C-alpha cells in the first residue's frame, strides 16, 4: 500500500511535467509564428529583393547586357513563378540546373562574365559582405511567393537528378553520421527554438515559400548543414568513394522540392528507412 502511495504521486508529477513541456513546445512554436507574421510587413529582406531586381535589369559585363532575357524555367525574361518550377532540365546546357547555377549560365551567355567571376562571393554575410547572387535569388524567389511547387520529372535527366537527390537526402556521413533526413524527415524536430520542417511531407516542404522574404538562398541555407553533417571525416572517411552519391546541388534541391508536387509518387526503399546505400 505504501508503495502505491509513493508511485501514484510520482506518476502524477511525471504526467504534469510532460504536459508542461508539451505546452511550452506549443507556446514556442506559436511565438515563432507570431514573429514571422510580424516580419511579413517591412521585412529587411525586401532590401535584398530590391537590390536584386536592380541587378537583374542593370547592364553589366563585357557584353554590357542585362539578365532580363535569361531563361530561368518559363522562357526568356519570365520571372513570375519561375522559382516554383526549379530545378529543371535546360536543353541549352544539357543539364538539370537550380536557380543559382542557371544564373551563372546566363551571366556567361548574356553578359560575357567568366564563370569563376560569376561564382565569386556566392554567399554573403549580412551588410558586412554583400553577395550579388543572394540579391538576385532573393528577387527571383520573391516573385514565386505563395505559389505551389511544381517541379517537373518528365525528362530522364530530371528523374535521374531526383533519384540522386533521394540518395543524398537519406545518406549518412561525416563525424556525426548524420543525413539530411536525420533532422528533416520527422515531425516535431527543433534546433533551439527553430522548427525543422519534415521535408518528406508535402505541406511542410512547401511551407517556406509562404514564410515571407529570406535573404539566404537555398544553397546558402543548405551549406551549414552540409558542413556540419557531411564532411568526409570520421567513420565515413573509410568508406569507398564509389559508394557515395554524386553531390550535385541541383540534385540536392530537386528531391524535396519535387516531393511537394501533387503528381509525384514515391516508392519506399531501403534508403527511405535510413539505411546507408551499399
């Protein structure tokens, strides 16, 4: 009887603690949503968008031309909605390209800017180090805000990139043996107060398009994850390089983005279960 008297209060305290923690989690998420809503008007990222729009229209490079005739997915010069269909296959390069790599192509073809120069200062650091690429990406992505992702998988190379991206998403590597899926394939994951979307869920994978302006490009947002979890050190360094998926940025992007398209189906595989490709 005494044992029961001791156990019942302990269970009550544990249940109360769990309920309090759950309430705290919900409160934190709600506060983050309120913060994002407050940034909806007058977000400082709009300054990057305005700068990017000016760069898009400004004549530059040896050919003294603008980027206004660049085909970024919907035809030359069409910006509205273009980001929502990328990455995609482009016949003129014979490659699947994301927005950043496509802009580098256009800078070379239209403006005559060497590839090395176009890729220079790819990522910025706030106002201390401004990136031309991030400004252009901010402008172009803002023109697709609120639109449904509609990444095509019709071309064989798009399907190939999708499959490579799937392997990359679930492939574990680095000193922590992490994959993208370690943080982004489960509901309710967080780092500090930042909620991590489950990119295997269509609704969550497309949600960032509705969260207002961002100053970081998709590659810029992926870079810290790649550095933290995919550095070829530790246990992964001993594996044969032949077993590693090709690390192509467009492939990294196309898998979670194509997952958001309503027509996309996905076959469960050993990779989906989190096992390493062999």
